[in-house]
């Protein structure tokens, strides 16, 4: 069983520390001068730190540590090593030994570092919090993360920004940003200007809350403009934002403040990859090797940049180079495993992840990925043309009947539209448990809101069973993710996120007018409030979680406009321009002959023409609607016939008053103003409910079907329409409803049976066979009857022998079933 560290106490180690501490010979606490220097440096006060160190008692061994801390802050590692070595030899279990061990580890003297730190991590004598802190830092240095975590737990009640920051740093190193955030925030409660905590919290929030991350780093910069670590964090942030020029400028500042470090050389390797790909990274990595020939940092940093650009083959190649230099680097092994999973090479990924786990058994990411590979190993593999599908065995028979034809259609459409065909098979993995999908995608459970992901030639997604029926369309998700495969390839994996997501949502809408338009009313409300993004602000909108849904929607509208103005050829040119390294301005000019401002202007005209009327209808009423009498609401509705909210308020009030006939008029006005309104409180749903109450089945069917034209995952409404249609013998409505239910919830055996019989009645025997196959795979209430249905479809397709075998199976289940007996005779020509 694999386990990983948490913020809770690891009890066996805790008991060991507690027992050995009692009555043991104790050590004095760290020198005041060391703590004062650390505090000054943590506030960016280098001058103050230097003064403190230089004024300390030269005869005190702690003074050498204080001076070495200043040296290391400025990048003078050789001077620091000289100071620390003498003091460490005098006191091999003290602060000098700890700092020397950590310095040796950072600068490639791994064996020396390990011997020194391992000895410190074995100490079990504790007189003060400093002793636990020394143990925690040494344990992190030798990858004893459970031990380190326990030591940090012992410090949790001590109000120290330094302790909390170091604990948070460990969590962040272990890819546990949630736990890291807790400790960083506690550190800042103790000292709001503790720069390492500001930097750490910025890093921990980089993915979850980019604006807050940027704000924290700017606060750190204002507090300590000459703190080298602030500028190094800026490099990370700027590269993530694709601002390579700014990253290089920040690296230059870092190098001025702390010259000649391996961190500088490693990040220059990352920048070189961004500029010049693998060849550039290879050249830049020589500077890392000159400092430490065994360091994997440069190739690791470049690999992480390659992965950010979805160039996972490059990323894996760089991770292998990192491992060749340092086979014992668990993060390099983990990265290789992760990148190989994203190329689809799961066997090789497992090998790398197993090695990472052997090197570090505390990593939740490694544990989770190995666990999900165990899950995938139990899936059924379905090779199909250019695809390899992997389904849970209990779902494969049902999903393959729908997924494979849909994927074939997507491949034909996208290959033609985008002019590319992936040169390797496309792996599609469909997970019946959402957390398994989340782990396969990001390494951790959760990933709330996500339905699918694409890594270039690997697609992962929720199956219909991963969520309650009606929450999403798994077919729309598959279509969306397969569109990414082609737009990524068409742009050499350089397509901006706003464009690839916009194209995928646009492709959804082309495939089915209801797909990809679920946020139409929300967009209209934001348009009314002047809170939409426009062309220039879309890239930033994709970096803010709170605006992501609307960013997807508006990006798809921009794509729709660009296609309308320039055709598919214009979009293909745009993708190729990004693939060649163009920025937005150059790409727009090349593809459309227009500037970004010109595209912005034409897009605003398009939005106004398409959504201006709906924007007005969805405007927030002014003054706000207040509770009033029905007479007052009627007066307001008469005065504002074009406001959706006003009409809905009156309609709902009349329903509450049981004036159903009176409610119809305002609800019909609301439905006309916003026909795409969805949900149980929408005007169409309320009108359908009223019609049902009044036994007006034809009207109810009309309203439910009108609702479902937009509300395409509303399975409750679809079931109601199917039942009413069957009652009324309205075959067209019944066929429509049954098809929608089967699409949204393919594990409803009864619907497959009904739909199959309806298809038999229309002589679509091949489609009927698909439905009967699905019914049998799910498990129908009456298996003999379902097998007989399937046999009839096979016979209609002139597959007489298959039909005979199927009807014999039906008779095994029900020997006296007359329908099956008659069909058996028919298959025998009697």
C-alpha cells in the first residue's frame, strides 16, 4: 500500500521523538546572531544582516555561520563553505554542519551532503524549538519527509514565520500547494513582511489564483527589491506568462545580485528551450554542468517548460537527460513518468514512476499516478483505426458503440478542416470515477468542473457514469477534446489557449447547435453589464478561474466570427502562424490582413448584431424588482415587455397564486425573449408543467421539446417528453426524446430497447442493432425479450445465422417464449 505525507502527525515517529527527548542530554539553542541575520535577510535587509554578522563575537562559532549566511545570500558559496567547514568540524551536530550539508547538496557535493545531513537527521535530543527545526531541515535534505513533517508538527505551536515558511516550502516541494498555503499564511500572520513566505505563497497560488500570485510577488518586490529570490520567482512567473523577454531581464537582475549560481544556469536552460528548443537547451545546459556535472536541474527546468507547451516528447527527452546525470533524482524520475503518461507510453511511465517511488515514498503525486495506472491496467483496450480507446470493462460494450463512430466522424471532419493528421495513434481513456480522471490528468483528485483533457495525442475524460445523468454530455466532451488534438498539431503545439479552447467549443456548436452554447444567457448578462472580455483581454481571462467558463464561450464566439469573415482557410493560416512563433499581432496580420484592434472592432460589431437584443432582454431591471402585489407586478411587466427578469417575476408570482392561465402570457413573453433559457425554472419548463396540470398533452410536448432544443442534457425533461409522446403516439417526439436520453445516459437499458424498437419501425435496422446491443450490455430487465429484439434486427439485416444463434440464447433463458419460438422458425426458413 502506498502512502504519502500529510499535515497530521505520523504517530510512530512522533512517539519516538517524544520518548528519546525525555531526560536526554540537551544542546543549547542557536546563537542570537544567527537568528538575527536570518531575520534581516528574510526582510531583504542585506546591509543590516552584514552589520550584525560583522559585529558578532569572532570567537563565537555561531559568528562563522552568520557570516556564511550573508555570503550565500550574495552567491559567494566558496567563501561560505570555508567559514562553515571549520565550524562544522568543531561541532558536527550544530548549525554550521546543517548549513554546510545543505550548501553541499545544492552545489553538487551530494555524497558529502548526505553523510553530514544524515547524521543530523539521526539526532533525538531536543532542548528547544531550534533543535526540532534543525532536525526538520536536515530530514528534508535527506528526503526523510515523514520525519521532517513530524518535526515541523512539534513546532506548530511556536509563533515563527521562519518555521512555518520552511514547513510550507517542504509541502510545495512535495507538490502539495494546499497544505503549503496554510503554513505560508500562518507565517504571514506572524510577520506580514517575511519575504520567503510572500514568495512561497505566490508560487503556491500560481495555478489556483494567478492574480493573487502576481500581487504577492509584487508585494515581495516592494518589500525587498534587491532580494535575489524575488527576482528568481519573477523568472518563473514571467515564463509561465510566456513573457520570455521579461524573464531574461529578471534573470539578469538575479545574476547581478547572486552571480554564478546553478539556479541561474538552470533557468537560463529553460529560457533557451523557450527560445530555441532542444538545441538551445542543450547548449545552455553546459553552464549547469560547469558548476555541477551531476546536476539535473537544467534539463529538469527545460523539460518543465517543454511540458508547459504540450511538447511532451521533448519533455520526456529532457527528463531522460536529467536522469542520465542524476539517476537518484526522484523529481526527474517522476517528471519522466508524468511526461510519458502524456505521450501515451504508460508501460515506460510506470517504470519511471516505480523508480521515483523507490527514491521518495512520500510523494502524493507519484503514489496517485501509480494507483491510477493500476486502474487503467484493468481497462478494456479497444484499438480502432487511428485510435486506441481504453474503457472500464463494465462500460466498454456500451460506450464503444457510440464513441467509436463519433471518433471516426471527428477524425474525418477535423483532418479536413485543419489539414493535419496526427502521425501516431490517439489514446482515449474514459474513467467511470471522476477522481481517477482527475489523477490521470493532474496527479491529484478533485479537478472540479473539468470533464476532459487533451495532451496532444492523449485524451482523458469522465465517462457518463462519473457524474449523475444530466450533468453533462460525454459525447460533446469527446468531440471537444478530439478537436484539441488537431488544433494542437496544426499549430506545432503553440496555439494560445484562448484559440484552441475557442475552436473546440465552436466545433461542439457546429456538430450540434445545442452544444457549446450553455452559457448564452450568462454571456448576455455580462454583456449588458459591460463585463465581457474582447479580443485583447481573452488571454488573461483564461488565467482567472472565476472567469473561465465565460472565457471559453466568448472565445468560441470570436472563432465563429473569424471563420465567418475569413473561412476555414483563415483559421488554418492563423494556426500555422502561431506554429511558426508569431505573436497575436503578427498572426492576425498574416491570417487576416488585420491588426488586433481591427479584429477587435469587427468582433464587437458581430457581438452587437448577434446578441444586442438578447443583451437588452437580460439587463438587470432598474429599479430592482421588489416584492409587491400582483397588480404592481402586472403594471411593471406591461411597462417593460422586453425585460426577461420582469416577465419571469410576474409569471412565477402568478403560478404561486395558482393563476396558471394568467401565468402563460408573461412566461411566453419570457420564452420569446430568451428561448435558450434552461432548467426547471425556465419559462418553457414552467409552461410545460402548466400544460401537464391542465391535461394539455400536446402543448406540454411542444414546450418540453422547445426546451430540449437548447437544454440538451436535461434528462428529466427528456424522460417527460418521451412518456407524453408514447401516451399520445407522437412518434417524432418520442424518437427525439429517446435519442437524447440514450446520448446523455447510455446506461439506461429500457431506453435502448424502446429506441431500438422505434428504429426497427422506421426500418433503420443497423441503428436498431446498436441499441439492442447496448441494452444487452447494460443488462435489460427481460434478457430473453432483449435477445429476441436483437435477433429480429440481425434477421432484418440478412444475418440469418447470427439471428438463429441469438434466438437460441433467448430460448435458453425462456424456453416457452412464443415470440422467440416463432422467430427461430423464421430463421430456419419455415
